[in-house]
C-alpha cells in the first residue's frame, strides 16, 4: 500500500489500483464515478487495513453486448471480435471508425497481447486556441495541468446534449478518451 498526493487529493494504491479518500477511514476506487467500480477499502482507528473489496470492473474481462456478441474489455476500452482461427482470436477497438487502431490477441480466452494505439492520434487544433477536433467532434478546453502540458477537453455539446465525451492531450497528442457522444 502506498499513499500519495495527485491533483490536490490523496490517493491510495493497492495491487496496482488507485483509491480516493471519501472519509478518513473509507477509500473508494478512483474509477468509481467514471466506470461505476465498486472496489473499496476501509481502515480501523489505528490505520490498519480492516476491509478490502477488490471488485474492480475495469480490469480485463469478457462480456456480452446488447446484440449477444462477445466483447473484450481492457481497462474500460471495448474490443469486438475481428476474426478467430485455430483458437487464436484478434480483437479490434470498437472506435476504429474514429481512427483508433488498438487491438488485442487472445488464445483460448487468455490475453496474449494488447496494443493501445489511441495514444498516437494527434488532435487537430481549431483556429481558436481553446478548441480541438477529435474524430470529427469539436472539444473545448476544460482544464490545464499546473505541471507539464496535460490538457483535459470536453465535448462542445456537453451542455446542449449532455454529452459526456472527454479527451486528454499531452503536447498535442491524445493520451486518452472516455465516454460516448450522445449526439450525431
């Protein structure tokens, strides 16, 4: 267990997962709001770990979509089956039509490799300095890191259409995206 500060809040790391402090003794997975993760940790009055629930839903696992097709989830990124041969299955990111080239390979449901290629996508900067375009959608600058060139962006239709799509760039390179656009 390691406790550290990041972005003005205390974080606890247990087995590679981070937890945010809710109350002095209660910690919840940092992905609680974005991915509805139920993992939590509780400490007693002396600071010793009293309870640990590691029910993370953002590791690596298989699920079924609404159409009944098997999907692979890797830390919240969804992959659909591209092809299967001799027990080897290749998976492609479901956002490939927006330029994501992430892929995964499994053999008999064991993950052999995951290649996350979304990080090489470059944001196309708009004429206005506070906007970028990603996959044809306009994003507005939400916040800038005090250290480095990390910028968090939200969809420009956030208020009008309650769109929850976000992106994070470092030096103009997209390092993560989350949420689906609620509009066309």
